[in-house]
C-alpha cells in the first residue's frame, strides 16, 4: 500500500492518500512513486477511449490505494461539466507546430486541469481518516482562483487564499473577490507575493497553530504544485495529445514526439517526463523559460543558482527562481539517490545554489533541451503567429512556441497554458494595438479572433464583490484560527 516515498528519505513511505493529504513530506522532501517506469500504459487503448475513460484507467495506475469507484467518482466530478470542450485538452495545428490547449477549464487557467480533480481526491482520502482539512494558498494571481473554484463547497475542506494587495491584475482580482462558496476565504495582504508566500510557509511550521489545528481535528495543507494530486492529473494530457495526433493520422503508433513546455515550477514538464517513464514515445522535452532563466542555465551548465535578480515579465506565471519540482527529476535521474537529492536541496537552501556532476548532467541533457525568450522576443512570436497563421496565443504559450522554433524537432507539441483573455492587454500590445484596459482589450481580441471570451471571464463584470478584507501578514495566523473554528461550528 505504501507506494510513495520521500525524495529525501526512502524510509519515509506513505500511501497515495496520505501523500495527497500531506502535500509535502515532513522532512521537506516531495513524494515520489519509485517504480514509475514499471507501470505500463496501454497506448493503443488510450487512443481509442475518451478523456474521461482514460483518466479513470490511468489514475488507478498511479494512485493504487484508491478504489476504482473512488477514482471514477472523482474523475466524473472533475471533468463531466466543468470544461467547455469534450476533448478537455484539444490539440490544434498552428503553423508547423501543434498547440495543446490546456485552458478550457472553469477559470481559464491550465491549473484547472489538476485543481478540478485534486479537491475530490483529497475529500475521499480525508473521509477515511475522519478529518477535515484547511488549504492555505498564497497566490500571485492565477493559482488562487483555480484553487478557490476547485474547492468551492467541497465538504470538510476549507480554503484560504492570500494575494498581494493591488499587485494582481484587475481580472485576477475580480476572479478571486467574486468567489462564491461558504468554505472559501480570500484576503488581500499588505505586501508583495513573497511576503504572502513566506508567511504561509511560516504558518505551516508554527507549533502553536499546528497544536490548535490538531485540537480542531483539522489538517493544514496546501494545494500547490508539489502535491502529487496536482501532478498526476497532468500526466494524462501528454497521452491525450499523442492520441489526437494518432487519430488525425499525423503520426503512427510508436512514433516519437517532442514537447515544448513553458516552465515555471517544473510541474508541467515533469508530468511529461512521468508520461515518458510510463511508455509515451518522446524524442525531447523542451524546457522553455522567460528571462528568469535559472533552468536554462542549469540544463546548460549543471549549476542551479537562484542568486540573481527576480525580473517581472509579461509571462508572470513563469517568473520563478526556485523550480520546486526539479527535485523529483533529480531523484529519478540519480536512480533514487535520496542522500544526493537532500544535499542539493540543503545547498540550495543555505547557499542558494547547487551543482550536479558531468555524468548526471549528460543524462538529463539527453532528454531535456532548453531555451528562453525575453519580453521583446515573446511579443515578436505573438505578432508572427498572428501574421503568418492568423492565430492568437498568450505570452506563456508564445515562449514555448518561440523556443521550439529555434530547434528542429518534429513533430512538436507546444503546451498552451493560458487563454489569450487572461493576458489580453499584452497580447493586444504585441500585435500593435496599444493602451486598452483589460476589458477593452478582451473585447478587441474577441473581434479579431475565432476564440470567444470564456463565459467565466465575460460574467465577471456583473458579479458582486464578496471578499473585501485587506490584512497585514501578521494578522494571517489569527484569521486561520478563526476559520478553523468556523469550520467546526456547523
Ligand atoms: C503555472 C503556469 C506555468 C508554469 O507551469 P509549471 O508547472 O509551474 O512549470 C506556465 N504558464 C502558465 C499560464 C501557468 O499558469
């Protein structure tokens, strides 16, 4: 039953249910399934089934202590009604690349694919332990809304989201402030994202708060991308893109495909690597970054160094200097060397850098290639794709496409992680239309593109603001206590 272990200590073994409830292992490691490469996915069968059928088959393989009934319940709850297309993740040809659209979910964020499913997995896992959970999330914008929407009205789970006051876009603010559901709590924090994030981390480590939570029979946990419940739903769409290439006769079963992935925390591209370990024919993974190109440097030199300035870009979801999920790649590529992984992560914490040896770097480079684009180049890609192919893409997607274009890998699937309407102002600017505010920019894009404004965004203007609290980061702890009491009141 204990299929998962920690990347930093192989004696720490847990079930997949425990891994989903805990999020992170106690000594700081991430949960991994050691023998992932012994799981074989039946590609031929995948190519004949729907997304939902495939999700049910697939998740049973990677979450073995969930019953078939439990998985089936969770998959239907997540994917039956919440996506605006039956393919869930449709593949489209744009010029000479294929674009895998991951933004058809309830909040138009790619994170919806996992965050529609995780709450149900967590609820099923909690039931067995007769406990409740409270999710604490710091967000720079997108994750907060996707998490709120996923956890809305899920019984026995509460969710608190903290975002930096006046430092999210108008659309992101409205998405969060209009959130319904009696178990959702949203706060603007005086400070920046790092303040909110570091305070949330402090709260998890706060003994007084943890004791209080125990008394209330509530587990404090997170829904960020290190949770295996966030990671495993993402593996499937790599297989789904392969299925769509087969079904449209673009490739034959067994042909290798390259994937270009706009990368931040390394969760999305890691999910692709998991698909590869389980048998998906992959030629290369292209790790595409913006000017915060820690990963490009790492994959080129073997040195991971976060000691550099943080640069704000037009692809904010990739503005990240510590790509947490890289730890899992190191674990697999080093043949489960948990002592080595621990040393790297401790160096990262203490010195802000670590270095891997030549042999390991070569091994990683045989599968992972990389590149980055600055904002100017990113806008050029958006303009070129619009001019040549009459398609619009958002800045994150443009980075994946642009980096792929510098390499000669075919066929290549570029993962599209955001709707153009989430970044409408920058998309307009890229194609030479300036100074429209968020709503005007959305309207303009709709007038020139074949993608309609998703209803969840179109409706935002009419919805009442339900969350108005602005607090200092020192007030977060008492808010968490209040919410825990409230959860046990009803
Ligand atoms: C989260 C996000 C990414 C980065 O994904 P990771 O799994 O963190 O690498 C890229 N693009 C968008 C739009 C995102 O929201």
